């Protein structure tokens, strides 16, 4: 008994995560749970919890990912917890920041330039960490949105970095990329415009930095169906990058890939295929066969080939899915996008059961990686709904398609042409449910959006024509 008392009174206990106990994975105990337990076991009474309720409250906060009382509060500590709770939403900003810091070694032979780049990176890092550290869960609530946090940062960026225009340009670009990753294209466009204005002023109209800013803005404009302006910016960006970096550089390949996607959206299938084949040739000369850049390009080329060579398109998508699963499994949204496209290829070949299977997985991955309100989730829901309708399950498909429309309207605006795709599929589901008048109204809306957004001669209008012609056919579903 006396030895036990001496241990209790004098011996500092081992942290639970280092105790060797195997009932629970020690990794789950590290951090706040370790800290809470050690506070409860502190030798000095004044350092322990005053009541059992205080201990219970701290345990609840630890399990909910909130700051615990056992640890002194700090901006960095609150930032770490915020990132942990919102890992998916802020991962783009973290990766960009890591890339910025990791890329500083390219100019080490020029000490002055290296110091300047380091200082700039440090300033961007401090700004972003300050943005995260400003979150007060007690005042703002546990569910403060990352978008709200970004809005606060955007509102203070220019004044905070008033005397550092280069840092300000980088920070605008980083915020634009994070908005873009969240599917907030209007906000992304605003940040990219600011970055481009600063780059033109600081580096000139034909610098690599300006060309990169032009490409970023063009992609945001393309997402908003501003195709002519996006085309002009991408053309200027490509010309500069070819002149400054050469025809077979990664920078040129990246811009060509965006041009290829734009060509596809504007109905130029041949131009899209040509651009993506150029990209693939450049990347195969630069990277290992399993590099993510090549994996992405396989998917882009597959989509471009969809209407002209379904067999090659399907084979490329199957290859892309295999590469994602084997080498890039952590990129859930990338795999989801591949599976959604692969399902569309299966459906085009009347392989509807296989289509629904991969599209169901795609929707689950989109929801887990990007959330329920992201446009990519709407894309996955649209494809799945179309396959379920083709399988004779229109009542099951209809709510998925309606959710897709709601997501697109919120994220892209009520008149975005992409809304026409789920509207066309809604018409098919309503047709098979015997609700012809509603189907016709959905088709009218789809046609209006397609004509306004893509033009009267775009091949996408053929989809509406085919669906309209099918309204007089017997209903295909019975549920």
C-alpha cells in the first residue's frame, strides 16, 4: 500500500498513447485525448480538473474536434483543429501552400532572389495561417463554413498586404484556387481577376506569371460558360508560354489541356481530341507512365473521343480508373469523376447495370470528398439518374436528377447551360412515369438553356430533339 501511494503521489504517469495498451489504436489517443488524461492525472491539485463535469466537457470537446481547456489556446492550435474538422474543403489551399514553399529551391543560386521568394512565401503562409487561426469556434459556431472564412480573408487581403503587391498577387491566386475547388466560381473569378491585374502591372503582359494568371481566370470563366473570353485568355497564355518555356514544357501542356476542354464544351470535338493528344505526347516525354498528370489527360482525351470513338474512350476510362485505384487512391474526387464518365460510356453502349454500379460509387465518392453541394456531385447524380431511368427505375432516378438541378442552380446560377443536362434526363424520367406535360416543360427549359449558353448549332441540342421524339413512345418504367 505504501508503494502504491508513493506512485500515485510522486510518479509522473505515462501518456496513454505511449502506454503499450493494445485495446485501442494508440494513434487515436495522441494529441488532445492524451492532454486531457494527463491533466486529470496531474500531481498538483491546482493543475487538475476542478470537477468531473469539467473533465467530461473537455472529453466531449476533444471528440468533437474543438479546442480543449487542458491546452493553452493559440491561433496555431485553433487553425490545426479547424483544418482537421474541414480537411477536404481546405486541402486545396494546403497543397498549394506546400507547393509554393517546396518550389523555392529553383533559384537558390541567386541569393537575393531566393531570399525574396522565401519572404514572399512566408508572408503568404502567415496570411493563410492567420486566416485559419482567426476562427473562434465558441463565437462562430462549430459549423462555420470554409467559404465564410475565405470571404473574410478576401475582404482583408488588400489592406493586410498593401505594401507587398507580389505577395498580394499570390494570395489572390491561392484564394481563387481554393474557391474554385469548392465550386464557387463567381468568387474564384473575382480573385483571379485581381491576381491578373497585379501580375500585368508587376511583371508585364507577356511574362510567365501573367500567362499563368490568364489561364487561371480563363478556367473560372469557362466554368461560368463565358467561352469567348476564356478562349481569348487561353490563346494569349499559350502564346506566351510557348515563347518563354518552349513547345514541350509542362506549362504549355497544362494550358493546352484547358484549351482541349474548352473545345469540347463548344462542340469542337476534333479540336478537343487534337489538343489532348498533344498534351499526352508532351507529358509522356516528361513524366513516369503512372504520373497523375498523365492519368488526368487520359480522362480528358477519353471524354473528347466519346462521340467519335466510344470503344477507345471506354478503354481509356477503364485504364484511368485502374491507375487511380492503384497509384492515386487518395484522390477520391478524381476517381469519382473517372467513374462518372466511365458510367456514361457504359450507358452509351447499353450496359446500364454496369453504368449504374460505377456511377453509384462515383456519387458516394463525390459526396465524401467534395460535399453535397459541389457541382461535381451534381454531375455524378445526373449520370446516375440517367442510368437508373434507362434501367426502368424512373421513380428512383427522379429525386437524384432534381437534386442535381438544385446543386447546379445554386453553384452555377439559374441560367447556366449545364442545367440543361439533368433537365433533359428529368424529362425522360417523367416520360416513363407517364407525366408527359411536365416532361415537355423540362425539355423546353433544357432547350432554352442550351441555345442561350452553347448557341443554336451546338450538337448538344440533338439530345433534346431525341428526347422530344421519344415522348410518344410507350412508358419504359413501371415503378
